[in-house]
C-alpha cells in the first residue's frame, strides 16, 4: 500500500490479484491494520469506486477515511471515487 502514490487509490480486487488471494481476505487483513498512519489502508476502495469500510483504532470510521482521501486530493462524490481518474494499478 505504500506504493500507492499520493492522489491515487487501489481496489480490494486489485490488491487481491497482486497477492493471489480473494478481495474479502484483503478486506479482513486491512481491518486488522494496527498502523494506519504508516500503512495507508484508507487508499483501498471497492471495485465500483465506493468507499468501503475503514477501521481506525478498533472502530468503523468511514468519515475519517473520506477526510484522508480528500486530504490526498481525491474527490469523493456521493460516497464514490472516479476510478478512471484515481485508480492505481500495480
């Protein structure tokens, strides 16, 4: 995830393809991320561009995920991101 450039996101599916696993496994792994400040799991969204979940300090905090994405210059409209504009592929 550290390879995702500022201003870009990737998807659970994209990470799953790279890692040779299922996108739900990626979601479970990211939910257990104990260091979100250094491992930017907020940059991972659903394949349709919707935000998906975000666990921060043991609780779901989608508003924080949106704020972090906006801080990186990523536009979030109606809970979605334009993947044609912001998607990073590995």
